[in-house]
C-alpha cells in the first residue's frame, strides 16, 4: 500500500491559494507559525517543510501544482496512446478474447514508435514500463 501524504489530498488550487496567502501575510509581518496555526484550525495542515517549499516555488513563479507527472521514469506512451491501448483491451474484451501481457506489448510495439532497452534478465518489460503509476489505478483488465 502506498503512503498518502496529507498535502497530496488537497486540490492544487487550494495549495496555490494557501501559499499566496502565506506570502502576503508574511509581507505584512505576520509570523509564519501563526499563519500555520490558523491554517491548521481551518483544516489545512501541511508540514513546515511543504509550506517552505510551496512558498519558495510560488515566489519564483513556478507552476508548482501541475497535475502532470513529474517524477520517476517518463512514460513511454503519452495519454492519447495509453487511451488507445485501453481501447484495444476493451475491444478485445467485448469480442470475448482474452488479453494477456504479451498481447498488450505486441499491440504497443506494432502501433507506436516505442524503443525499449532490452535486458538479458527480462525479455518483456513489466506493464508499468508502458504507463505511469497514476494510470495503474484505472488500467483495464482482461476480465
């Protein structure tokens, strides 16, 4: 089971707003700990480290709360290609055909320009090689 961080449970717009309010109040001379205490009473309890990082990124003008995946290995397929692959799996299921990992990999190899690095230990990559971790929650199965 994956650990869920409190800050990830808050919508990006709320986090952006909180960082901007914090910066504005600090400019007015309000102590950061007092701001954090008020935020906590309001139900928003980010860690001190998170608040410091958000404030720094907001001051620098970064788009810090993008919903795009920015960590880990980049996905080999973009969102549209992953949707096409999901459609392939669903179409096979509707036709009452079983879809196995090898079928999926063959479909990807035949239809997309995907260059894989081959390993001597693994002839076929894990499914996660083709999609991001956020996709795995909604990945269709071969029912």
